[in-house]
C-alpha cells in the first residue's frame, strides 16, 4: 500500500520522467519527419534516335516522382568526392532522383556508362549514394532538352538535333 506521501513522490517522479522523455525523445520534437519513399530499381538506360531528336530513356521498376533535370555550368564532378568525371560532350545535364535502390537497400547494379547516339555523346552514372542516383548526359554545346516526360515507368529526355 502506498501512502499519500509516497503517492505524491511517485507522481512527481513520473512527471519528471515524462518531461525528460519530451526533451530527449526525437518523436516529441517539433522537427518534421521525412516520409520514406518507395524504392525503385533501373531496368534499362537507352539512347535512341527518333528522327528529329535524340532521346535518353531511363526505365525503372515503377514511376518515379522525385526527379530533377538541370544544366551543369561546369564539367561534371563525382557526387561525394568532387573528382572530375569524363563524359563525352561539351555541355552536360544532370538527372537526379531519390529512392534509387531496391526494398533491401541494394544500390543500382547496371551499366555505369551508356554509349551515346545522335547529339548525345554519353550517359554516365555520376552518383549512387544513400538512395540518390544521379546521371550526367553529355551533349553538344547550346542544346537544351526539347522535352522531359514520363511514360509509365520511363523518364525520357529529348534533345533536338539542330
């Protein structure tokens, strides 16, 4: 049996413990929690001539939403180390996507370099770290993507030939 005095001490100790949990627990913090994304794996990287454009197709196991395509203002460097990366071309575009691993956390295991065609010199895997994949597409100087679009689970970046 707990006396009133003992009960007061137990309640006070419990209140201190709860307050400490609120301070120490990351769940109790006000910081936003990043949602996990559904992993994907690549099945194919292909460069093809469509007649009026040269297309780069990145095909994966499911549609990917977190993709950015940007022009690089200087020659490409390796993600993480910053070491120079040789990519055939005089202008470069980076394609970056999140969650590029399978359900078991395995990274991309396909080819790291894909031969170009038409106005695309080469496509090179530039980074594969903590689920973020980045590819660099080498093109002729002055070319900008004509279109970037998804068809099912394929991301296509098209460059005009002229």
